[in-house]
């Protein structure tokens, strides 16, 4: 059985409060650079760009894997997996969680929450060619990677690229 995973929590800025207040105290719009890009940013990358501009008005509306602002934003996933796989998933995640048994015998459900930087680190670890994990564990973190990329957060993985595997999972490897 492939584990199931769904994004259930993704923190975001209350821009209706943040932007007017930051404009009042800084004298400029923290959203100016993010709003001025040629390709519209998705919500969370836009929020990260606003936080970066709050710190430095001239900060470009992009971010890199070592971006300190990834620690300010949280993501939470609901994961359902065979109880035998869940221990490995939680060990690699290394984030706070709440676990329970489901109606299906031998299947646990867990809510795991952590910063975007913690998720980035866990995904990179689980999808690293040198990390020995079960297919189901790698599948779970592959799914988390895909979900975060759909949210516009691909840049937090830097220059890693997907290397498809025969078991229908993938590894994340550096471009060489």
C-alpha cells in the first residue's frame, strides 16, 4: 500500500494587516518587489518575498535553500501509512506529530507539522541516494516534495533535480 499524504496546514501572512503596518513603520511597501515580478508568484513565495523586503527593501523577490525566512512558515501534512512504515517516516521527519490508529487495521494516521526549512531538510534526507529508506517512506517524502512544488516552493530545494527510480519513486540529486 502506498502511503497517503495531504497538505493540511500552510501558514501565510495576513497581508491586509502586515502591508499597511509595515508601510507605516518602514515608509515603503514590503510587497513592491514581489508584486513587480513578470511572472506572478504563488501565495507563499510572495509572502516570503514580502518578509525578505521587510528586512531589506532591495532584496530580490526570490529565495534560496538557505533562506532564513523558511523557518517562519509552517507546513503540516496528514499522512496515512502502514504502521510498519510510520516509524521510519516519523524518524526522518524529525518534527512534532500526533499519531492515531485508523479504522483500517495496521494503518496509522499522523499529523506532522514543522517549518518549511525542516520539511526541506527531511525531504532531501529521505530522497538522498545515500539514505537507505523503504520504498514507502521515499514515496511519502516524494509526495511532500511534489505538493510543496505545486505551492510554488520549488526554489527551496536549490539545484536538486529528480532522478526517477524503477520503483516509481525518485531521488533528489545535485546537478553535475
